[in-house]
C-alpha cells in the first residue's frame, strides 16, 4: 500500500462527511415546514456510508468510504389540528416533518468533528512525508 493512499482515504471520508453535513442542513432547514399529507411533507433523510475496498497483491485492504445512498426516514409524521391553515387537509390537519432537531444538531457536530479529524490526518501525513524527504537529503 502506498503512503499516498492515506490522502485518498481521508479525502473520500471528507467528501462523505460533507454529504452528511449537507443532508443534516437540509433536515434542519425543513424541520418546521408543514404539508397537507404524509406524501407531500418533508421526511428526514440520512446518508448511508459504505467502505471502499481495494485489492492489493491478493489482499483486500480499505480504500476509503463512499456514500452508498440517502435514505428517507419511515417514521410516522406528526399531525396537528390547524383548520385555519391554508395547507390543512379536508379534516383540518397539517403534517409536520419527522425531524428531531436535537438529534440533527448532534449529528452536525459529529460530522463536523469527523471532517476536521480527516483534515488533521491529511496535514499530519503531509508533514510526515515532508520530514521523511528532508531526512533523505
């Protein structure tokens, strides 16, 4: 395995965490939107990550991470009786998204820290490689 694989792995992890931050931002932005039916109301979304494996001289080694997909939550939406709302259905109910703001904030902090950690991995690897090159002079 090449030392440069560290950059590929950390870079792919940073890309995946960026997707997670964007999905979390979307969830938070839509947390208070309402709809007239369960089908048209925003549902919370979560990215699914998977490991990328590489074949190296007959061995399978980690090669990074990728976003396998973005899943929509199947949790039941909250309905609220608001007959005066222009979005109320025939019975007078509106539907609220199944976004838990506290969970989303924790998810955002986790994704941000994971992204920062991968930046540090790349910076440390770069410094180690530069120090190794200087030793060879």
